């Protein structure tokens, strides 16, 4: 038998909701801190940004590798979930593709903040690249297919090619303030468009 709290919720359900909120806050804070300070940033700084105690972080993520992996997966899931939402809300499939690529670029810039950890020999990190492709390739393919079907872009572009090309254009962004990959990516996307006849 469950004893309800005065608010009508069981104490265990309330604790689970609080724990989930804390976990989400830690992931968001860690992503921001990793971008600006790298994955070796002090855990106490992440805790302060998230508004939680350090014990809360260690309860959810016992090691730094666990936290880095969770941040990366969380960002992949957010990027994957955005695709269908954009396709439904955007004026055209091409607009949805362009907005999703913009999110993907933001994700890649964040990923470069995690680069040192992701290039390590840790098996948990090695599996992330495959997870990245498994979750994001189908989303990109669906957006491309919708844009082709609508006549917005020419057929023949593979999702892997587009994602790889965008990724390559993002390389070096953090090292050269004069380089803006988004401008070249906009040109790349424009090049996919079906020519409009007058």
C-alpha cells in the first residue's frame, strides 16, 4: 500500500522526479562546462552550474567517463528527436533540413569540446561513434528524402555524405576565430537545391 503525500503524489514518485530533474540539470551544466573548459573541468564547477551537490553528481555518474558518455548520448538524443519535430513544424522540408543541420553543427562544435576524451582508448567512448551514426543517420536520411520528395533538393545525396561533409567543414572552428563553418555549410546546402526556373 502506498502512502500519498499531501500533494497527492507518493514520496517515491516525487523522489524519482527530483532525481530525473537533477540528472538533466547535471547533463546540461556539464555540456556547457565541457565546451568552455574541457572534460577535465572540476566537478564542483559542474555541480555549482547545475545547482546540485557533488554527491548528487557522483550518485548519477560514478566516474568522469560515465559523465562524459552520458553528456554525449544526451546530446545525440536531443539532435535525433529534433528532426521529426522540425519536419512537422517547418514551412518546407528544406527549411527543416537546414534547421536540423544547424542543430547538428552546434552539436559537433560541442563534440569538439569533448574530443580528448572521445579519442581515448576507453571502450565506453569507442562505442559512442557507432551510437552517433545509428541514431542520427536515419534522421538525416528522412529529412533528405522529404526534401527530395517535395522537389526542394536534387536526389542522390546520401545522409552519411552530408553529415561527413558538414563534420569536415566544422573542423578547426575552435582554433581559428576568422573561420565560420556555418557560412560554408549554408553554401553546401544551397548547392543541393533544385534549380528554380523563371
